[in-house]
């Protein structure tokens, strides 16, 4: 009996859905496609049942789940996530996707880079800099002690007094400069400078320059790439987060025990649907709005896979998504198909979904949806009911499709630009100004000495 395949004999099941890529979407002919559509169609072929789709596009998630609880529909799809409150009213099939809550915003908002010389001290810890400063101060006093007891050296028959300064020698070594007349120094200075050159040049200087070059070679263009940094901007009242109204996962942010996540939830403004939220982000990007601009700046909170497809469709120049790291995640989420509590064939469906995972079918369906999203970006499909929400996206200039891995959209290397090396150039300007000031001081001093010599 257990080996028999479940057969519904063309029984019709009603599936209620909220339309959203990549889970389910429709075109002008009402042809449906998406990850969960592929899954349900495959299950329908396997278990011999038919599907009647019912759209709840103009409704809310709460109303959709009420229909499922009242058994007016049989399944709920559209990237719905499991919550404890929902589990009290409905059941879920085996989760077909493990996702996480993250955020998306405009690249101009996420780019918090500003001129900061901290990059020059970042290769070494503050304790290392403190010890280095203390060591140089000690060398300064020791050098003055050596200089006070060092006899003058006659050189080149010009009776020029040469006194080797230990501090000056160590500074030369630290900046990898040659030390003139080091062989004429006394033995204590030579021994001290020898140990210093080993530690300063081989260890400190090489480690510092290597780390600094690595940081400049792999620059971080976007500073707001973690939830902590997002929470900091929310605390400063620079950011308003966007969430979907009447959706339980967003309420979990406000009730979170984590201070940063709770702060992000408290700054949330609820809107009707995902399309409206993405439209706000795209319009914000086209205005090149920054945090220093007047008016509120918006960040949309949603599942990572959903935001990734929004970024693919709109373009990385309009939607910024942080790297796929734990520091950029707010909450872990299980995406699953919701079913009624009276559904008696949950075990058979769960087994098939587990097989789909084992065979890599979900990864295949996700890639297929990504290719369709990139194609529709260059060749927009007419959605009569989406004209208001997606008009701005459809009217954007045609762009060359970029080849990137949808699971890692940050694999392309960027050329070094001025923003990456601006700290170095500003340091050059500062050093030139200091040099000019020293030159003016020496010139004025020499001029005064010359006048005194003439007067005498």
C-alpha cells in the first residue's frame, strides 16, 4: 500500500497567491510562471490533479490566510513564510527555501563613503600605534642622551661638526630612507639602529604597506552593508524603513529582542505591496538622493531572494542589495506552501518536495527565473495591470545585460577610482603644504641670519 503513487484522479485544487517574482508572476495572457508555479505543476503531474489559480493581488496577506483557514482555498503560494502565529491556524508543506530578511535601498543612499584618513591608521590596531609612539619618544630622549656625550666628528677637512641623531636615524629607517654617514656613528647608536631597522622595516613597515595596499585594492564602495550600520542611520533619524502592511514577519522586527533589529522595525512605514516599495527605491535612485539631502531616505525590508530579483530587473544602478552575509541579515525565514489543517496528504507532498531539493530542481528553477528576469529587463513584457507600478522600470533605457552569478552579484571587480585612493592624494596635498611651510620658515630664518651678518 505504501508503494502506491497518490492519484487524485483530476481533482481540482484552488491555489490562492500573491503575485511576486520569482515565486509566481503572470503576463498579459495570464500565463503563470515562477519557482512555486513550477513546483505545483510538477506535483500536479505526479499526483494527477488540476489547479485553479485565484489571485489576491488587491488583498492583504491576512485576508489570503483567512480564506485558507476557512478552507475556501486549498494552498497559498507567493513566497509566504512560516510564523508561529500562522502555524496555529494552518499547516505548511516541507520548506522549499531557506531565506533571510535583509534590506535594499538606492546606491546613493548606501554609499556613505566620505573623506576619512582613518584608512591610513586602519592597518594596525590602536595599541600598536600607541606603542610605536611611545617607542619613538623613548628613542628621542635616548638619542639626545647619546648626542650629548658623543664627540664631534671632523669630516672632509672642513671642520664640520657631525652629530648622529638616533631619532633621526630611526625615522629614516621607518620610512625606508638611507641614512647618510651612519658608519660614523658610535657603537650604541649603530646597535640600536640595527635592531630598530629590523623591527621597523621588516615587520612594521612591510605589514603596514601590505595591509594598506590590500585595503585599497579591494575597496568597499558601500558603507551601509550591515544591519548594525542600518540601525545606526535609523537611530540618527536618517532612514525610514519600508515594510508590507498586515504581514506578520514585519511585526516580528518590532518585537525582536535584538536592539538593532527592533530599532529598524520601529522606524518602519507600512505600504500596500512590494511593487510600491520598489517604485519608491527606484525613484529615489533616479533623483540621486543621498543621506545629506533634504527629505526622508527609504530602505525596503524584504526577503533576500525577492530583493535580488528586483535588483536584476531594475538594475544594480537603481537598487542596492548588501552582500549575502550574516551581518546583513535581520531574520532567518522558512518559505513554504501553506495548506489547510484538514489536508490529509501532507506526508506525500513533503516527500516529493524533499526529492526536489535532493535533485537540485529548486536551484534550476531559480536560475531559469533569473534568466527570464534579465530578458524582460531588456524586452519588457506587457503587464496591463502593472502599468502604474512598473511604468518607470519599463521606460528606463535599454542596457546591456551583465553576466553575473545571481547568487553572488558582487563578483565583478571594479577598477580603482579616485574615491578609492582619495585619502592618499589628500595626504600628498597635506605633505606638500607642510613642506612649503617648512621652506618658508627656513627661508625667513636664512634671510634674518643674512641681515644680521651684513649688519655685523
